[in-house]
């Protein structure tokens, strides 16, 4: 990215390793969210990550537990990750539509290419766009 060659990094990972490696947030599409933030499900209000971690460690009951946290923020609180059945963020679809047709090359790493919508991203580039797949397991 330092040379200006990276248009975007689409990731299914929720561990924020891209940020730890120095990739700017505006170049990263964390399709399944990440643990960089938390929010109240009912109100959408941001909740400090440390409070959610403590509440999970304590459990439901007791001082600082997740029941107390829910009462303080007006509902259950969760990390900013996408759980099964939840919609991916609009930013994922917007960036895929804008970036992939204009890509000069596509590098795909560490995926089975079986889970949608990620599996369909390869077909969103131009027909002549080179694609490189790096993976431990056979894909396809």
C-alpha cells in the first residue's frame, strides 16, 4: 500500500491483523467486522471494548457482568462483528462494485472459495484481469 498499488484489501477475518500489519482502515474492508469496537444491539450506541471483554470474562451475573452491561447501555452488547444470519456491511458491497471491475490484478489468499459472497468476488473483475490464488488446500 505504501507504493500506492493496493486498491483495497477485502478480508473475512475478524482479528484486525491487517491493521496490526499497518494497513490503513480506509483500504481494508472487514466484511465480517472485527473486534476493534463494540456496540449495543438495541441502541447502536458504542460500548468500550474493555467493558465488553470484562463482561464476557465475568459472565452473566455479578459486578461488571454482561447483564449489568446490558442494563447500563439499554440492551445486549456485542463486538462489531457480523454473526451468522446478519447482513454484511453496505461498505463491502459498495467497495466490491466500485473496486473489482477496475482491478488490474487480484490476489486471493487463504480461502476455500465456497462461502458467498466472497466466492463470487473473483468473477467481478474483468475477464482479462490476472488472478493469483495462494492457498494451503485445493480450491474449486
